[in-house]
């Protein structure tokens, strides 16, 4: 099997390579890394070289030519950051400067990120359709739900979106319960970075989640309890995705971001800049340098939701790879290509899964994956609280896609104005103007329109 990664010079590429090494019987014969930045491809190649001994390995090739990367691909993974970390930092800083939450995928920053990214990813979808017409396409590019929905306009059911946040939530719940996640099934519904685990059922159908929610000791062990508190989890009767922190604790989330402190994107610019400079000077130490950078990145992930405390981590190298998009994506590929069944949480077309949302809307739900494809599981209707938030945010997502694909400024304004984390029409106008002024790729969407 030939797997192609669009965005192969990215920081997360070693996760994918390491995940491919898990199989005694190799999943792929070749991993093709495509990127427009040859220097980053070379640096990431140095990291991968540290894992390339004593194992049956996929052959790794790199290229800056997209048709070459795509021809013959059985699976295409897309992990692209349009504008790089500099524009992520601008997404966050502009929102923060106007008194809003500065987050890359949620709220104003997520809308700006989507609008400049959708046209690029739809063009990649067209090239994939041309040069790899039978390939399964797995999208990591954020905001994953919006981008997957836009790419479906070209690729249809051949593209599926993945995110590691829901699967990490389920894994933590299984650990708190002391059960094997392979024998239990989650009932999870939502949109990317906005969802709830509503039940966790054993093979006999027993829902174990109410017992966990009612147990002070076990619930306190759960990361989400530290973020939301046991009282709110019990009021919901469900465990929220950690990104709902920005909705449920919006004031605290905004107050926790000091104007004189670097945004998450600004911090990553500094840390990744150091990493890639070190890789140029010491390529022979690539794997160690990358692991050190990952540990620092993971420790500070969403620290604002935990009052600034660092996330606990194991000292074991393998624990670095225990979570992540790569595991979700390649488990999906294994299940489909080998015909083995798997229950996963994926970004797919809604169909009739969540009542109250359009059939062609991309949602993040529990699905069964096997050789026949991906089948979202039927589920109970969302609560009024859940549906209201889902409908409002899905409306915003679709306006962002409309703005990105047509260059319609009024759709972009409506997307900013309609988001529950943007609290003023005048601020929405200022957001649109500021993103156009400061981010060329965003302004380019509206050129000549």
C-alpha cells in the first residue's frame, strides 16, 4: 500500500511514521511525504531516520511535486496549515485584541482559519480526484469538520475527517472505569471540537457512564472533571469535549489569556523555530530533539483550561505516541483495508444520525468501520441544549464555507456575527476588517469580489 501525506514537512509527521511501525505485518510499503517546503522535508526526514532501525519499515520518499506524490496512492492523508504558525498566531491575537477568546479552531480564530484554508483544501481535493481517483482520503487539516465538509463537495464519501480529542476522552473514561475500550462502545455526538460523550456501553449494553459520573473519587481522576467540575458534568449527564471549555467558561477563558502573554501560536513559533534550527545543525540527533519538543508541547496543551497547570506525562518515549491523529487515522485505514471491524469517532456526513442537522452536514459521531466502509451509528436525539449549540455553530461553519468558496464578504461577516463566542455585531465587522488587513491569504479570498 502507498500512503501519501500532504503536509509531510509538518511537526506531526513522525507520529504517522511511528504509528506505521506498530504493525508486525506492515500496513504500507511506502510513505510519500509531500510538502512545498523542501527544508522542512529534509528536517523531518532526519527525525524519521532515528526510528528506522531493526524493523520492517515502509520506504519513505519525499517530493515537492504534487502529481508525483499522488499517483498510485491508496491512501492520502492531508495535514496542511495555510499561512503556517505565523497566521495561526494572527488568528489568535486579532481575536484576543478585540476582547474575544483567541483560539485557533474555536470562535473568531477558527472562522478566519477556515475561510483561508477551505479554497486551498478544495483545490487539493480536485488534484486528488485527478491523480489518485480511488484513494481513501483522511483529513487532519483544521478546523477538521469544516474542511472535511468542504472537501466532500469534490470527493464525497471518499473523504473522512479525524480528530484525536474524542478518542482521548473515551480512553480517559475507560481508564477511570478500569475497563478495556476495545470491548466497550461510546455514544458520542457533536461537531469537531464541540461534542459530548453521552453513554459508554459494555458488550451487554449496560451504560457505565452514570456510575462514573456519580462516583466522586473516580470522576475526580478524569481530566474533564478538572476542566468543567463534577457539578456541571452531573448537570449535563454527559462528559463534554474539552474544547467546550471555551463555551462553558468563556469569561474565564478570555480572562486567562493575558494581553502581554504570548498566544499558543506565538509560543509554538518560538519552540518549533528552535527545533528546526537544531535539526539543521544536528540532524543526527533528530529523533531526540523532536521528542523533547513534543513533551514540552504536550505538557502545555490547553493549560489555560487547567488554571495554567502542566499536563502530567510519562517519561517513557512510547507514551509520547499513545495519543494523536495518527493513531486514529491509521486505525481507520487498517479497519477498512483489512476488513477488521472497529468502532471510532469520526467526522462524516450526518445522514439521519443527529436529528435537527442537515443530512449533508459533517458531524463528529460514533461509527463502525470495516471492509464495507463507514457506518455512523444511530443514536438518541440530542438534548435541547446540545441541539441549540450544534445548530448555531453548524450555521456558522456553513457560512464560512460559503464565504471561502464564493468570496462573499457578507457571508464572512455573518459567520463572525453569528458565532456564540462573538458578542457584538460591531466586533464582527472589526474582525473581518482586521483579518483582511493582517492576513494576506484571508484577504485573497475576497480579491476582486
